[in-house]
C-alpha cells in the first residue's frame, strides 16, 4: 500500500515512468504471491529457480535502457589491439556487438543482457532465501541492503547523475520497503512473534532486482550482496549434491547452554558441518546465542555494504573510465 501511494505520486510528476511503475508493481506483487504459494505448497527447488524468471518478465519486457556494458580497462587489450579487433573479439562478434569505435571499451550484449537481468532476479530472491533460518536475519539483512541502496540513490541524485530520474524511482521504492521492513523487524527480532517464511524473502529479493534493473545499477547492487554471494559459493557443493544436503541446514540449538551450534550432516563415516555462512561463523567464533549470532551477521552485512560503496565510489575508477 505504501509503495502504491509513493509510486502513484511519482508517476504523476513523471508520466514517462508509468510503464516502469506498473511493471515494477506487477513483478513485486507476482513474486509476493509466489512466495506465499511456496510457504503453503513447498515448491521443489527446480521451481524456485524458474518462478523468479517468470515474475521478472513484466520488468524485462518494459525495459528500455541500454544493453551495453563497459569493459574493464585491463581486459580491453583482449578485444582491440593496434586499432584492430582481436581473434577473441571476432569470435564474440558472432553473438554480441563489440564497438570498435571505442577501442573495445563497450560491448552491446543485446538479448544476453536481458538474460543476465532475469538471472539477477533469480539470484536476489534465492540468495536471501538460503541465507536465513534465525530470528531477524532475513529482514535484518534486507534492511541493511536497502539502506545501502537508498544511500547510493541519494548520492547519485545529489550529484546530478544522468540517471537521476531512475534513482528517484528507486529511492521511492526503497523508502517504502525500508519502512515496512523496519516495522516487521521489530516483531521478527529474537524472540520472534512473527515468522516471515519464503513470502518475505521473495518479496525482498524481487524488490532489490526491480530497483537494480529499473535504476540501471545492477552491478552496484551485487556489491551489496557480498555475504549472500559468499554463502552461495560456500553452499554450492551441497546445493549441487556434491555433498549430502539435508532439507534444512539451520544451526542447532543446545537447550543445555542456550546457544546455537553448527548443524552437521553425515558424509560417509564422518560428520561435517552444513556448508552455510551461518554455520561457518559458528565454527570460527564458537557457539553463541541466537540474538548475538544475528547481530554478528548483520554487522558483517553492514561492513560488506560499506566496502561495496567504497569500491563503487573510490576504486571503480581504476577499472572503468
């Protein structure tokens, strides 16, 4: 409801953004509904990877931005050498367009860029969904990421960016998202009286995908997902069945000490800790209470978002011009 009021007010002054507004609302609401059905019906993982792509179709169909990407400076010599396209560039030219007028600095991915954005929606929704399981973590990490996104939007708006209107659009969505997330976090914090389930995880992930795509800063958005990327990479052996993967990999609660400990899975003759970032923190730092564990993980999330902002505004100039 908050999002609808904010975006209707935004569209009143920016009628050219009405299509983006409708597609954003449709994608977010569709993913919210799919999250609810997952909580009720418990979809298999193969559907969880497919459904976010379907939910992002309205957004991708209305996308009118550039499909070109800027090639990092150290890689441009592999595409252009002495004013001529290299063998690699000619091979890539069978699928994409390498701009030889910019000395290999720009590559137009065309349809592949839309595929990338669809995969971004899949990643954002599932990355939050698998990095969860303790009170306050799902909403807390989303709130921290949302604050980083809003800060990025405000910096770009203040700087008079060429994409200023897109960042205003993103900021309107983030203000509504942060408001409802903060209210929810109050009830989801340990000891939780409200449990968010997959419904909120999918809603949050699609909201971030929407602002990243509509705001044209999808690469910057990924800088705020460093813990989720680490969790995905560390979990990959279990997710791809290279290591036994139980249905739930949540840390276990020791009622005697009142602390959380890494959950385990049997592999052959020995037991090993489930491969999640939550269990990894418990292995490194030792057993701790659920509330303290959540605080530690959220502090790590905040540090990673700060690092992402520092990289975006201070180190990116070393890689891109």
